[in-house]
């Protein structure tokens, strides 16, 4: 397939940037189907924020009681009640296949 440079608009800063034919070929080789939504500068800044752990604020934690050992713990999601919720120790054991 032959690729040609495309002009795209960054969704963060609104500036136009070039999505080069080489980048398009790279995206295709990795199976990526979506074009980049951010310019290279905004992508780099976003990666730096993510690496620094700045996810836009603290995660909301919810108190629960572990379904296996009964210890009180906190999880980063709101339990729905239809599935068991485990403390991190028991969850690791479930993932390792030690608990069913």
C-alpha cells in the first residue's frame, strides 16, 4: 500500500501536524487502525504526565470486605455486588490459581 503525508489537527492544542507516510506505515505494521489524535508535542507531554503518575487527580477508592479472608480493604472501582471482591493478597492468590 502506498501512503502519503496527511495533515491532521491535534485534539488538545488545535494545531495542525503532519502524519507522515512513514508513520502511517509504522501504524499499519503494528495493526493500529486509528490515526493519532494528538500532535507529537502533545503526545510527548501526555506520556510524561502518565509516567509521572499525574492521571488528572487521585483515584477514588471504595471500602470493601475481602470475600476470602474478611479483611477490610479499599479498591479503585465501585463493586457491583454480583462478583466477589478480594484484598490484594487474596487477589494475587486467585490470579495464581491458588483460590477458586
